[in-house]
């Protein structure tokens, strides 16, 4: 089985020290490539995270050009912005089962290949249907990465969940903002063709394939397997390692029989995840268009979207570390929600005059995503629990988020303005705060499911 090792200082001390070999034993020690394997995991996680949003935000910056060239109506464009959460829900469900069969690294590697292929072909495949199909291929790869990244972090770095989630979230925010800010300038530099501006992001995805290929080939290095010396004669074997992410059989139940759906915290986290995803994908898909309709140029609108996304770079590192030090994460949830309400109010009252302030406020609000990922790791104690909760919360959450971007497109087309869409977005922020406060209580899904 393919697996990876964690340095001794990052392991949870769950077993007693191994008995020393008898002096003079000639059995060679098993090689332990902990340092290089751990560095490779960190590189793989960062590169994967960089590629989990450019497929979406690069399109948001050029949505008007894509709509005009492909002849999309407002409703179809709304459907296009709803494709990401739909794919995340559908394909995210399969991630734990695929990880059980092929190993998490192999599944993430295949996901990076899917992202590369989808981004490379979607601008040139022709027609709206082909564009949607190629986008779905890229989003399928993103979906498995979304679900398995918290699992890999928990497995490799059980004592550094906050720090590693922060690093992963920072990379994700950096990739998101870079695609939003650089797509329009790169399109202009490549001759003004939106197809070239979208396709260029396939190169970044291709770079992310390499570390995962190396991890797939490095069999026997995962924490808990392949890293123990043979037991000396007369000594007891090492404890059986904690079940891995692969132990998950389907969302809602883990391989050890835990029913996630019995946990109120799991449901609260799923609702919180879904509503923050609704806000995030509406922002990524439509915020640039809101500014452009207010008279802001295309380049500036892309920069404003980038500012919103780049706020996640510093905050995505700070918020998870702060969250892991608090018994309850409700105060953070409330602060992020109030920032979102202020941002929506500003977009309604003075979208152009206060554009930079609203972009900053919505960027703060969007940091509910790294907070949700951190709570996934905090609300479960075991590997199967984290994997089951991650799959359940993300799949259910993305299902909840599907109608949001589509409704924004429909309301925008029929009302001819942004008043109703913004009112809907502000209204959804209230239940998001409530669900987040419930999900932030100090308890675990294992205890609730058992009870």
C-alpha cells in the first residue's frame, strides 16, 4: 500500500517506544526517508492548493467576453457559475472511496491531471456545451482535492493541523487571487484572445502533478505503515496504525461504522460550509461584473476581485491558528459574517465609490472557508472521523450552494440590476452565522454519533 511518513516530532504519541534490537543483530534497518517525504508532501499540498480555484476566478474575470463569444444568456451564465459547487458535490462524494481503493496520493495526482486537461482544452473545444464539459473535468479534479487535503493534513501532521491548514489555505487564496488579477493582463499580452488567457492556467496545474507522481511511486512511506522495524524475537509487534482516510466507505458513514449523519455538529458544519461556499462562488463568479456594471473598467474589476481573494493569504494563516486555540469558534464566525453584511451593503449603496473597501470586507468574509476546513479537523478525533466529516460536510455543503450563483444570474437578468441579488446574498449571511456558531461548539462527531 502506498503511504507516507511523518517526522517523529509531528506524530501523535499513541504507542510505547519500540523495543531495541538485540545487540549484534545483523538485520538491516529499514530506510526511513522521513525528511524528503515530508517536504514532498508539503510541496504537493501547496501546489495542489494553488490550483483549486484558478479554473473559477480566471473565468470570472473574463465572463463577459466568454458570454458574448459563446452567446450565453444571463441564466446560462448563472448556470456556469453554479457548475463548480455541483461538481464539488457530485465528485467529492467519490473521493473517500477512490482514496480507499487507490490511495489518497494517487487520487490527488489524478485530480491534478484532470485539472490540467480541463483547463487546456475548455477554451478551444467549441460551443457552450463543450466549454461546460471541459470545465466539469477540471472541477472534478478540484473536488477530490477539496475533500482529501484535510485528510492528508490530519494524517501527516496530526499535531499541526492549524498550521498546515493555514499554509494550505494561504496557497489556495494566493492561487485564487493570482488568477483573478493576472488573467486580464495575460490575455492582453497574449493578443487579447480570452481563450489564451484561460488556457495559460493549465501550466500551473501541470506543475502540481510532479510531486504527487513522486509520492505515488514512493510506496511504503505513509505514516503508520512501512516505517517500523521488524520486531525483535519475543517482543510484541507495534500497534496497528490508526485507520486512514481510505477507511471511509461513503459520505455519512466511515469504515469503522460511524454514522456522521447522527451528529448535529456535522449537519451544522455542512450548512455553514454550504452557505459560505454560496457566498464565495457568487463573489468569484459575479463580483467583477457588479463592478463593471457600476462603471469600473475590466482591468480594475479584476484587481478588485483579486484584492478580495488575496485577503485570504494572510488571514487564512492567522484564522486557523487562532481557531485551534479557542474552545469555541463562534466569535470568529460572527466577525466574518458581519464583514460580509457590511460589504454587501456597500456594494448596494456605493459600488464604485467605495469599491476597494467593499472588496476588502468581502475578502475578510470569504475567510470562512479556511475556518470551516479547520473545524473539520477539530470536530473529529480519528482519521476515519475526519475523512467522513470532510466528505459529508463538503459534499452536502456544495449541494446546498448550487442554487445560489444560478439564482443571482436569474435575478440579475429579470430585475435588470443588482439590488435583489445583493439582498439575497445578505439574507443568506444570517443563517450562515447561526450554523457556524453551532458548528464551532467544543464537541466531536464521534461522541455525538455514539450518543
